[in-house]
């Protein structure tokens, strides 16, 4: 089942229906405060979303982008393990449920439990799920839980932790990732595509590997990241369609935006990671395409694909940032 597009459309429709009466001035003020918190550097031990207006503004401001980022990470998991289908899913710090919408779009029928410490977020998440028309979302359990070192998780197939680690102190982040690793067959962690977001992903990646999981994506391997700390950061981009409500709340005019994110997917079952991953937007020049790659031998390198590579060149022209390289059905070039 490929439910991604219908699920994305259902999310936009549910948001529009639920937030139709949101006063623009109140929404704008709440969004400004949320942006300041989102871009801040101080972790908190209290819920970021305090009341209904905060949650409604957050849903309009962040849910579409979070959905697309998590959707991209889940697509990479499906690429690495096409026959694996989770029966159960726990969304830690899931708030209004953006990651759960992405899971419902990736597979049909996982039983989802959303855990969050902000009851207003859970309440709105329930309402949005009820409006979704998607059976798995409508059957999801929305449960209040303190997202901290004492969190207890029942065994589950899939755990998602999206845009949560930034809100936690370092020791709580470590405990949370360890708890997720112990409970799940697959763990997906997504953070903002910033240097500090990438640093939190690397911390989580190291903890997951130490717990016995293997990296399925985006990395082609489970060895050390080849990026020298402080010189660069690994992140990707997802295109987000903006509804009229989304543009109104965010004060933008374009019908789309690009969400930058970093992520890691790790599993306890066997997967087939990509041979290499495109880590920057491909540069298309006359007769050639330049691809920046992370490869299985831990090397970061630039591959130049020219017309003489034939079908591979045509594939390179259609390749996007974050894609596997080369495409699974094609061999790699004999030389760059």
C-alpha cells in the first residue's frame, strides 16, 4: 500500500477543518513564541505546548513539515527492508501525531500508541486522528507520559522519536534512546537539519549501535561517521506543500517550503543499506552530474557521472538529495 499522498492530503484537510476558527493574531503570537523555542538552545523539562492555542498554532506551523521529514526517514527504512511491516508502533513525544500520520501512510494497520507529556497536544492529536478517515489513526491510543529517564516502554516493533531530543537534557536524551533501543525492533530518530540537530542524531546513532542495533539508513554502514566533527553536518531536505492555512500562520507566500532534517534508522533485524547515499543537492552541468556521496567504505567522495555512462547518467540527472546511489537496478560506474 502506498498511502503517502492520500495521508498527506488527509492531514491538510484535517488541519484546515479543525483550525478554521483559529484567530490569526493569536496564532501568529503563538507561532512566534514557538519559533523562538524551536531555535533556542536551552533544553527544558516541561512541555513546550502549554495550552490549546499553542497546540493549534504548532499543528498548523510544524505538523506538515514534521510529517514530511518522518515520511522520508520511513521511506529509507522501507527501502532497506521492503518486506518488513510493523504490527505495533510507539510514538515517543508524539505531540499532535505527525510521525503517527507518517507511519499510517507508510504501512497499513500498525497499532499506534502516542506518548506525550502535554495533554493539550494529545487532545488535539485525538481530534485530528478522528477527522483523518484512516482506521489505524482513529484506533490509535493517545496516552500522557512524562518523556524522561523513568519512561517505561512495552515491547514494540517500531519506535519513532521526532523533534524531541532537543527538548531534553543530555542525560535524559541518553536514557530515552537506550529505552527505545531496548523496546523496539526498529528505531527512527529525526531532528532538525542543523549542526546541533545532527550532533544529537550522532549521539543517538552511537547509543543505538552500542545497544546492538545496526544502522539501516541513511548511512551505508554502521561504522563511525566519516564527517570530522565541527567541519560539516549530515542533513537532508523534504519538500512540504503549504495549504492556505499553513501560509497564513507562517506568513509565507510560496506554495511550498523545504524542511531540513537529520535522521537515523536502526534495526535489530537484517536490512540492506544503500551502496551510497547522496548527501548534497546534485550539481547538474553540461554533460555531467556531480554527486556528493557517503559510501560503504566510510569515505565521503564526489562522483562525476558523464554522458559516457549512458543509463547511469540519465539516472543521475533524476537523482535527488538523500537518494540511494546508484539506483538498485543499475551498476555503479567503473570509474569517476
